[in-house]
């Protein structure tokens, strides 16, 4: 027994040495039987099962978009125009009352006024905190103004260049009549300017205040739909305006984030508002707010790096 005990350490160390040698030459100890002595470098590569790349190419996206537009132009536009004409007068009056919410005047004039006052106050108030606060107000109002005004400008250019006839000419010209570069109000149906503006406003609010996105997008959808129900736009006019109004503020947000104006790119991807207090006040999720390091933690990390 004593001899066996004296040999045990040698056997254990021998096993340990064999394991070290196996790792050194690249032997896979967990490989199936018959391949244990084969180095890893010489073993055939086993590829894990992966799903193919499902991202669509540009021409595939264009094909789907063109198909959806074709269905809208050929089927949905005439159907919705017929339903709008058969709508009760009381319902039509209601939608006439809410449709002007989509005008951009009440969105752009206040934001421009806020920008002007904030610039003046920033010049007259001395102090870093005042300057930072006014700077935040200027950037937020500028983001809203550029998003809504820019989307509306693009919509105005597109509708005057395309020159689609409005629904009141349906019996005479049909719903697929275009007079390019008409620059006439009767041939400025596509896209809807009201739909573009109200969806741009809703997207700006949804970006800044995520908890309000359901409410603002619901209001925007009804306002855009009212343009169809009162007979001044086709369904595709309102739909394309809504798409334009939704996409353009995100482009503006990315440009702002690239310059660290109001937004910044988050370390894990995506974006976030600059400033913990601003995020908390606007109801941003805790997970996003928690991604900012606290001042104490940042100072501790800096001292650790220096040490």
C-alpha cells in the first residue's frame, strides 16, 4: 500500500503532463473515438448550422414597394374615394374640423420663436449652467424645426413636380393622372403635406418622449386619414406622406447624433439623449439611462487607469 501511495503522485503528475502535451500538440480529448490522437489542425472543419442572410437587397425592397404602391393606386384609392363620398355629413364635418391639425404653421412658428428667444437669453445670461440649459432648448427646438420643416419642404417639392390630380378630378381624369411640374394646387395631391407634417411632428415627439409615441401616432393617423375622408387626397397620398414624415426625422436625428447635438450614439449601439436629467424628465427607459456612467464611477475608473 505504501508503494502504491508513493506511485500515485507520479501517476497523477504523469496524467497532468500528458494533458499538457496534448494541449501543446492540439489533440482534442473530447473528440469521438478513433480521432483522439489526431491533432486539431488536421481534423476536418465542422461548420455550425447557421441561417442564411435574410436581409433583402435593394432591388428586392424596391420591387416590394412598387407592388404595394401598385395595389394602392389600382385598388385602394378608388375604393376609399367611394367610401368617402358615401360617408354621412356629420362624420365628414368632424374630419373637416380635425384635418387642419396637420398644418405645419402651428408647429414651425412656435419652435422658431423658442429658438429665437433661447438664443437671446443665452447671450444675456452668464454662467455655464444657463448656457448649457439654453443650448439644450435650442438644440431640441432646432431638431423639431428641421425635421418638420424639412419633411414638409420635400413633400411640397415632390407634389408640385409630380403633379398628381386631386380626387375632385376623378370622374374627368381618373386617379392616375399626373401633370409633371404643374405647380398648381389642383395638381398637387401626391404626397399629402398635412400627412407629412403631422407624422413628422409625431415622430419628433416619439423620439424625444418615447412613452408618448402611441398617443401621437394615433392622432397622426387619424389626421392623415381625414385628408382621404374629406376627399382632398387619395389614400396613397396620405400613406406616402406618412412614410416621408416618419423617415425624415430619423435622418435628422442621425445627423445630430454624429455631431453630438442633443443626441449621441450609445456604446452598445443605437442612440440616446445627452444628459441623465433630460432622459429622466422625458421618461426614457432605465436601461438606457443606466448606460451612462455616474461621475463618481467615471472618476474612479480614471484614477484606476492612472494608477
